[in-house]
C-alpha cells in the first residue's frame, strides 16, 4: 500500500485535493472516481517517515482488531450503510497502521467491483478460512448483515473464553518464572561466595553441599552451553513436531496428560461445536462445513477424525452414528447430533453443546489452578529445603569445630 496526493474536480467543477491510500496509482484513480471526483493530477508520496514508518511495518493485525472490525462492520451494514462507506469509516477509525492498509486495499477492491469474501481472502494471516467461508455464504445468500452479526457474536465469545483460560494460567506462570529467577541468582551469586568461604576453612563438606556446589559451578562456567542446548532442543523439537509422526505423537500425548489433556480436549470441542453451528446457520452444507472447519482444529487426531467423518457423511452415513465411532468426541456429541438431525435444528443443538463444553472448560480451569498451587508449593518447598540443608549443614559443622 502507498499514499498518493491528488488534485481533482468534483461534479460541480470545484477543485479538491488531499491524500489517498491505495496499492497503485490506477487503483487510487478508481477509488477517487467512485467518489465522483475527476482526477487532474496524482503522485505518490509518503504519509509516514523516520522511526514511526519503521515501527509501523512491524505491526500486525491482531485477533482483537478482527473482532472489533467484524462487530463494527456488522453494525454499520445493519444500520443501512453501503459496504464501501462502512469500510471508509472503519479505515479512518482504526489505529493499527497494518489494519488501515488492509482495509484500504479491501475498500479499493470493493469499489472496483470485487466482493468482500475474495478481498479478505488475500489476507489469510488475519482472516481464517472459516471467516472467509461465512462472509462468502452471507454475500451469496444476501444475508451478509446477519452473518456478520452472528460472526461478531461468536468471535467475541471466543475472545472472552480464551481470555479466561489464559488469565487462569497467569498465576502459575508467574510463580514458575519467579522460581527459575531465584534459582539462577542462588546458583550464580550466593553459592559461589559460600564455596569460597568453605574452601578457606578447609572443612569436609556433606554430600548435599557438594552436589549444590557442583551445580553452581556448572551454572557459572557453562551457562552458555545450557542456553545453546535449550535453543538446539527447541529448534529440533519444533522441526520434529511438524513431521506427521511427531505431530501425531505430541497431540496424542497432549490429550492424555492429567488435567491438561482433558482441558485441551474440552477447549477444542468448544471451538468445534461453536464454529460448526455458525457455519450451518449461515447456510453452508454440513459436509462443506466439516471440510472448512478441519484446518482450523489445532490437534491432528481431531483433524483425522473429521477427515474420516466427512468421507462417511458423503456416502450417506448418519452424522450422529459417525461421530460415535471416534473416541476424541465424547458420547454426548453423537447423542446431541442425533437429536439435531431428528429435529432439523442441528445448529441450535451445536450451540447448546458449545455452551456445555465451555462451562466444563471453565470448571476444569478453576480445578487446574487449584491443583497447580499445592504442586508448586511442594516443589518450591523441596527446592528451598535442599538449598537450606546444603548451606546450613557446613556452617553448623564449622561452629561445632570451634566449640
């Protein structure tokens, strides 16, 4: 995206000038013509310079930007504004430079005769395939306002749910970071000083103290090796996890972990049921909805199950019976699917399921937080006890010799 200064005349012949953002000069001219302006001259310029320009290039479109954009766009369209006018207002109100450029590009494409779904599809890093599929379904059915409103509701619910899960993990993470920091200070500052003191007195050290000193010496002299090993293991793990075998093993183990596995499964089920309900309510066929939803699932076992379910549904197998054949989906999913099929209200049934799994997830998060606290205290107590024994015992032996 670039900025262009222009001089033009309106329909009354009066001169108008200003700045417009567009991918190219031709696109800028088309955008100005859509505003009933006859372009006299146009040239590229720079709206930003220096440090602000450099920093703006590193900014990205966040999930919160997409949520706010969807809600505001839905509100404006419901209020009767045209899509180009709504995009113009949103572009002027957005503070994220990256998102401003995105909206300006979409605005140019819409003004040039494009549709919203195809325009947003150019930015897969900001808009998911599900988002694009819903927008296209709304445009083709003439219910874009309703689809956007429903999409905004769903995105806001997802954002709130993710915030609750992340918020519950803040306390344990802070405690763990604090523990690591204390251990590093002890090993690199406190213990070396005590080691020098013990050497001066030439006393015989107990086994715990020798272990502590050995660990401290390793920390002080080979800290770079520890960092290199951690970085190397992280890179190797990241590459291995991307392989089919690695991804399957990691995702399978994750679902079997105590506490965390059940929570991960519930969170995936919340996303699955809520999103599938939204796709079906927008008029997308169940088979297409499953195929669209598959790529958004963050677990390979769920994706594999959806692949096989889609093939069986395509052959005419009942949806509820098919879901019952895969253990990643609890029995309540297949039972509610059968109810939704029989009543013809599958989307409403899936919404109720998503609320049920969301409630279960919140209970698990609270239980997980409660369970983590005593575990952290036990680990912290054992670590502190070991350090205290290792430090105090030689001092006690030393004072006993003086007596």
